[in-house]
C-alpha cells in the first residue's frame, strides 16, 4: 500500500461554532482533517466529512503542489459527508480514487492525517462488521466497524480495500475501547455524490410500522412488518424479502443498487433501503406506502432573549434534534435575573401560545406587549407570567452583561 500523496490531502477549516440550542455562544474554532480526490461524471472533486468543514468560513487544502482555498459544493448532515471544489490547475495533477465495495472480513487500509501530522498515516486492519452508530453530526446510520486505527485528523480519510478502491470514509473511534473505529460505507458515498446537481434527500415511511410477532401473525395473517395505518402485514419491500426482526440481506440491498452479486450473510434493517431510494412511495409487498423527506438542511440559528429567557423557534431542524412535533418555541436556557428566579423550572419547556395566540418567531414582539404577558405551554395547564416592563429592563441587562 502506497501513501497516495496525489490523491489524499490535509484540509483545515476555520470558523465560528454556533450551538443550535445556545446560539448566543460563538467561539472561533479550527478543525483539521483529511480529504480525498474522487471523480464523478468526468469531473474531479474532494470528498471529506461534513463535520470537518461544518464551520467553513475558510477552508484550506494542502497538496504537494501548494495550498489553496476551497468551498463546499454539497454537504449532508445525515451521512456526514461534504464535497469540496477542486481548482482546475490542481485537478490536472490530482489522481482520483475509484469507489469499490466491501463486506465484513475484508482487509482494509485507513489513510489520513491524524494529529495534524505532515505525512499520510497508513494503518491496516479488517472490517469487523456493519452496524449502527451515531455520526458526529448526531444522526445514527450504517457504518463499517474496523480495527484499522485512526485518530483526530483522520476524519474524511480513505478506507481502501486491497485493490486500492475507496470503500469507506473514516470518521470516529471509541476512546474507551481498543480497535473500535468507524467509517461511512461506500454505498452512502455513492448515493451522496449522485445528488450533486439535485441536492441529496433521505426518506422514511410516512406511516408507522411495527415488527410482527407470532401473536400478531395469528391475528393479522403472515408477515414480518405491520403497517399500523391500515393494519396491513407485508414481508417484502421493493421485491426484497424481509427476514426476522425487519431485516433484509445486505447482498440483496447491494444488488438492488446495482453492485452485482456479493457473497455475505450480513443483514440490515429494511428502513435503510427506504432512506436512500429517493421516491415518494415504496412497494411494501403490494402496498404502496408513502414516504416523507427527512429534514437535513443547514440550520441558521435564531433565538429571542426576553427577560433572561432564551426562546428557540421550533423549526424542522430543531424538531428533528429534540424529537418533537410541537410548534412555537423551546425555552433552551434561562439567565438569572431578579424577576425570573421562580421560573427556572420552565427551562426545556415548549411554548405554544403568547397571550392566547399561536407563537412564532415573527410575531413574538407583536404579541408580547401586554403589561403582563402569559406564555402557555404544550400539553399542560401551566403558564408563565412575565411583567413586560421589567422584562425589557432584564433583556437589556442580560444582553449587555451575559451574552457574548
């Protein structure tokens, strides 16, 4: 295995870290990682992890032919991948790595720039298994677990098979366990790149479903999964048989996406197939089941500080993170003032109405102008009473003294 200096480069991004639930806290950050030259439809690009360039005010790529400033062309929080622009003069010299396939037990090599080292690090190992793991962007997805060691700075690095083909993008490890390292699989990479012009989308079943047991089969008839919406059982999806525990064969999954016949006994949950089919409906054993898009766009943090209370608007991104369908506001924090000390228990509550009207970001100040404002909470009879005159005084105090 060669270092592949003409294909794998160090990338450094700098910017401001803005937490979605604490958007007033802004700190400068510098992240280094690894990026890989790939080719799609005869054009060359750089591929890395999205969390490496998530604060991308400035992105610098270091190559054997010099440094250059790049920009993000496509990014996706769900699969933690980002595609960067490659200047024409560098693209002429860079050598793209072909994307291959892999299964558990395959020998692999992890290449990257751990700990800000100048040279490429190469470690050898095997793919231990395919499993679920939470990406550093907080979404849980399919990953390859491997024992090819990686470190900070390896994020966005290449996981290659013995044919020097790209089969994964390295991104994380478990500090408390030896030989537990993870990479984003090749099929997610291919799916991500294929949406370069259209914008990547992921889907899930719009209706609720449940894995069936023996008692349910006696009642509803044979099937592996039950659609709760119309109480219909089914045992295949898009023609692929569903096994016990809502699993489908990994080999069938790969064949469905045109990877040919691959010998492996691994299984994955059928909803991973749904997530990247990219259709408005899927065929569940003869039933057409509607799908809905998973929200995944970049979120520009907004908040309102009023009387020491921090109100975060419940936009789709925040709802996805918190796991709620409520509308209105989320009280993410409360700065202590003389007038709100008795209301600290409202931290983490959902505000649905202000003075009897539905609350949203645009109408907040229009509604909150009474002498005493009443904030009503979702699914509870509790209310929060705030004196408007005192709240305005506290707002100025908090903005001046506490919020950076």
